[in-house]
C-alpha cells in the first residue's frame, strides 16, 4: 500500500498530504536555542521524554502505514507535550477525517515557532498542502532538502510530493538519494516501487518491492505492496497469496482485504470478492475502516454489474456518515453515487447526487481553499453529466465554466481535467483526432480516461494505440475506484481490435 484511500475527504487532501515525518534526534528544552551549526538530520523539538517516546513509536507505525495506530501514538505525544509541533504535524498526516486533518495542521502552525528551522519548513509544507498551495508546498520541501541534504526524510518528503505531481523520474531521483543516505530506509523502497510501476518499469518496481520485503519481512505493508504489483501484472493468485501473508501478520490491515477482494473481482469471482469485503468489515475497528469495507463491497458489486447492490452499500455508508456527523464523508459518497449514475447514462440522477455532494461539503469543516475546490469539483462533475445527457451546448457551457475556474486556481490534477472534458466534447462533436490529443493530456492513471482514449484513437484510425490503451484501461490501475466502470467495455474493445 502506498497511501490510504480517504473516501471521506476531497482528493487534494489525499493527494497532497506528505507521507512521512521527521525522526532525527535533537531535542531542546525550555528556552534553549536551536543548534548554531546546522545538523545533518532535522532536529525534533519537544520538552518531554514521554512525548518523544510516543512520537518515535508513532513514526515507526507510520513508516509501516499503520495509520490508525500511529495517530493514537501521536495523540499521546501531543497530550504529553501540547507544544510539540511535529507531533501535531504527524497527527495531521494520520488523521482519518478532513476536519481532524485541518485542525491538527492549525495546531502545528500555532506551535511551530517553538520548533527547529527544519521542522518549521516541514510544517510550512503541510500548511501549504492544506491550502492547496502547490507552489508553496514545493518551495518549502525544496528548502528543506537544501538545508538538510544528508537527511533521508527530507529527500523522501520531496519525492512523495513529486509523485503527487506525476513527476516520477524526479521522485525516483530523490528516493535514491534517501537510500544512498540510509540503505535500510524501508519506506523509500516502497514508494520507489510505486514510482517505477507508474513508469511501466515493472522489473525495477519488483526489485524495489522485494528489497522492501527483505528489510521488514515481519510487517504487513511490504507484502501488501508486492501483492499490488502482482495484481497489476495480472498474477491474481500470487497476489492473493501475498495479501494473505500481510493479513497473517496483521489481521486488521484493511488494504489487504481490499486487494484480495479486487483480485477476485478481476478473476470474475464475485462471490469471493464480496465474501472478502465481508471479512474486511468484520475486522474493521473504527469508522474509516468500516467505511472502507462497505466501499469495497460497492466496488465488488460494480465489477459484477450490479449497480443496485453497489448503491445499497453506499447508502449504508451514507447512513453511518450521517450518524457520525461527517459531512465531508457524505460528500465523497454522494459524488461516487453520481458517478455510478453517470456511467449508467442517467444524467439527471447523477446531477442530483453531485448537487448533494456539494451541499454536504459546504457544511463540512473545510478551509476556504478546499471549499473553493469543492465548488470546482462540482463544476467538473456537472460538465460530465451534461456530456452524458448528450446536450453538446450545455456540456460546452459547463466545460467553459470549469475551465475558467481550474485554469485560474486549480491544482495539477484539476488542470488535467480541463483536457479530459475537452476530449469528451471533441468526441461529441465528431472529431476523434482532437479528442485523442486532448485525452492524452488528461490523467493517464484514470481508467475512464484510458477507455475513452482508446475509443477516440480507434475512431481516428489509430488501432495499435487504441489496443494498447484498451488493455491498459482494463488491466492496470487495479485499485482505482474508477476501474469497475468501463472494464468490461475495455476488454470487449481490446478483443475487437485484436480480432480486426
């Protein structure tokens, strides 16, 4: 597993959140000044030995992607030292809801003046991420690397940011720097494996994951990550075997249940896919884990073509989120329900769900930047609904509104959506060549984009590329929640192109 699915939050908080904190020594107490000579590692500042011990425990858990347990440990650290800025920062990184994330970021900012210069740069980067300030986030992380070039975590954090920007070559360079500094720094091998996978370098991805497993064989996540690569490679049985190794080490590791369920779905065994989702629900310990299990049940039903059963699972998620008063979670669920209706061709129903998603997010504890992004997400989804309806004029009007908003204020992934919508419009207007050109600039890790790219290229006469894209749409990005929507059609298109 590379990062957690946050069905409860807006995409930027999941995509922009940094995935690792700081661990170097260098406590200070009272009013002592930070070292005049810059240390090789970023200092961690606390007045409490108890808080530092809890922080180190949390960081070890976080390194192994045990987010719920890590969050509890960081909570112990802030309880022992309420001015422990880095513990607040890592509490934000392991938060289970958008509201908790933003609240912890505020605490980190409020206490940052008592921390070292390096910690302040790290906190500045997560504060920028919370505000969707990509340039500010990059600048803070690059300053951190420049100030602490011999700290593996400074390189790792910048690399993780670059992954979020889909600069995988740049990310791999910094992962390698982290490993050169500390060859036993296991998280770098994990994330580097995902970066290689994104570049279709499956051999180097496999090597990175195998090294990761060898470094921490008794932790579940290395086996989970390797299993995910095997799924991408189409070796579903071996993938299930490795996911089971992860669960033997930690029977509560949620992503491994989700992976096994997806493996079974890709094998066409809906009964086992749903049974594994039920296993996941039985093992769930808290609200996010229960939500994840129900979401996996929805995914399994979508793979099998049973939209009604998928909607029933999402209704259960909505009820639980409503009971918890989690408006952000309800927004994410409503949006996904809208996607199901859009793919089914019911534009009116899709619009109803997208409107409800916006209303829920407007009631959520989001900062101004994320409220604005929720509104842009609504414009994007409503443009999709207009495309589904076949109303080219309305689709053009809505696309123009989204394009204006995203071009001015959108994050990188939002700007890729401009090309996605332009591609759909071009196909509607009978210009598959323009459609293919636009979709090639959209998110190449979205199975929906890949499928329609295949269609556009087929219509434009580019059959070899269409076949490649259809196969990728059907068989890659295996844990994407968008994969079930067009997988069957992508497989059929690939078969048609191979036969022709």
